């Protein structure tokens, strides 16, 4: 009888390092044109999908172990299998291309260099769940990506790959490009659906889930750009080809954007399981004279990890075991010359600005947290501020409609865990010890009361003198 694997043994890891799989067409001139795209394997996955039953496509995606590449990491094939097929309503597939997480830009080159890859993936995904309509919800700031995608969709319609008779199969699939208005909250799938329907983008209370009651009250699946674009590769090359990279629970190649204090920030494609330290070297290593201090594995909303965790493999399970999440695929690198309090304070200001205001813990808590960070960085922090930060985070995490509130607290809690001494230096010295922010004594701060209100903690600034009336005006 074969030996039983040791439960504590590290999972087997396939090929690691930089790869060229989903990005292999990026450097091909004019591959954004349909004719050039087809010369390099384009739409072969769709042709194969048209010969298969929808359940067969889903089975291949399940067997591959493909997990969502946009944040949660939920198995893509399993998610598709949840879409209700017996409701009597139209079924929709929606691509979440609202790439708004700070530090995230991995999907942008795919849409700009190889837009037909996403269009093909949308059609194949539509066939898999019996959808007749698809939507690409694109970040409003991605103007050039929008032009490339719009052109690719026009070309696909002209060639008969979209519309009432996809490639002469008798099957219908229509695709719409929807340009968003720049709201971070619309990256949350139910807020995205509300926005698509013409309403204010705010997260919905679940259940019901989009798989049963999504866009226009119909069965819907929402997937990330990279997740959808990977499916034609799976059909073309097979499950074994995909699983040569990564581990059992984190398979395949992964698009990653590496930013921060490295010599060559940018987009890279690596095999799942590649150590973080190797990925930093892939991006040219740390800037001269700087040492790694902390890093965020998946954008600013994931818990930061210290330099001592740099050998962690880039997999869902390893990053989670280390105390963080893979998130949006945005690896953010910070050196010993960066003030962690200043960095987290800036994250917090972003989430304060982007909170949709629907739920009280996030709406009020984001403002309070931002004010406390402003106070600490300005040199007016109090001894009780650190405990107050932790208490506020505890009352936000898990008590909000969507992941924005949870993501806002993650870098705060993790930075206090690993770099509490740096916070304490701010309090003791009355300034940023790294000199990132100059001490200020001329701004109004806020002290929060146990009753939920707040009172000024600093003398009021002098009132602005009234503007003299202009002759002739009322």
C-alpha cells in the first residue's frame, strides 16, 4: 500500500519562477487586431468550446483548480456550477474589470495588449453557464483599455464571433462594454451589479446571491479579468499543462504587478508557488541602499507581512498561513526608509474617501481612523490612541456589508502587530521618527467620546475674516 502523505509535509510545488503563458502574446506586434490574434492561437479555445457541452467546460475548469484571480480566490469552476439554470430567466456573465485596488494594475496590460483574449474568455464563459449576454465592467480611468476592448468587440461582431450565430453554431452571445465612473466600491460584485443597473453603487445584503438573483434579478456570475481570460488556455492546452505550475490548491501561472521600492516595478507572470523573495529579485531587487521592511501580498487591503516572511511561497494557502491574503495580485514592497504609520495612514485616507456610506461601522469608523492617523503623524498622538485604533478595527471587521471595511482594518491591525514600536516612537517623540511628516501644531484634531460623538482636541483656528461686500452686489 502506498505511503500516506504526512499532513505536516509541505505541499508539492511544480515549476516556479517567471513564466510566459497567459502573457505570451503581449510582445507580438498588433496582436490586438483580430486577424493577428488568430494567427497566434486566438479563438481556438472558443472553437473547441462550441463542440462541448456546458458541463464539460465547467468540469475542465474545476479539474484545473483555477481559482478567482481578483481577490477572494474562490474556485472558478465551482462558482460557475452554482449559477441557477432552471429559473426561466436570462443568465448573465459579468467581467469585473474595475481594477481599483491601490497597487493593482495586472489586468490593464492584458486588456490593452491582448483584448481578444478577454473577449474570447467571455464567450467561452457564457457558453459554460448558458448565458446569452455578457458585460465587461471597466474601470473608468482605463480610457485606452476601453478603446482597445471596444475595437476588439466590434471586430468580433463583424467576424460573426459575437451576436445571434456565434461562429455559425446557432448559439447567441452578446457582449457589452460598460465604462464605470471611478468608484472603488464598485469593485465589490454586488455594488458593481447595482451600478450596471443604473443605481448608486452600493453592496447588497446577501442572500440572495448573484448566482440566483444577480443582474436585473437574474442568475449571474461575476469573475475577474484574469480568471475569465485563463479559460481558453485551459481548453487549448489541457489540465495537465495548467497544473505543471503551482500546488494542488494553487495551480497555474499568475499575473502579478510588483510595485514599490524595487528597481524594476511592473507586470510579471510567475508560477504559483514562487517565493516572494524570488519575485522581488525578478523586479530588479530592492533600490540601492534599502532593505526590505514589509510587504503587502495583494494590494493595500491585505494584511502586511514583515521582511522575515519574504521566503513565503506565492500561493493562496501559504500566504494565508503567514497571516495575509493573495488578494488582487498586487505585491507592494516597502523598505526600511518608509514610515509604516505614514503608509497605513495613507491607505486609511483612501478607504475613508471611497467608503460608500451604506453601513455605519465603515462610514463613521473610516473617518475616525483617518483622524487618529492624522493626529499621530502630526505629532499630537496620545498614549491611548493605539488601543483606540485596535478597538475601532474590532468594531468594524466582520460588521460591515462588504469587504471594504474589513480591508481597511487589515493593514492597521497587522502593522500594529509587527511594528508597534514604530507607532510608540511617534507618540514618545511627538513626530515621525523617519521625518516623513513634519510635526504640526496648527491643525484641529478630534477626540472621540464614549457616547459616539467627538470634541475638539486642539484650539480652534482663527475664523476666516468675512469678505468685504462688493459694491453693487446684494
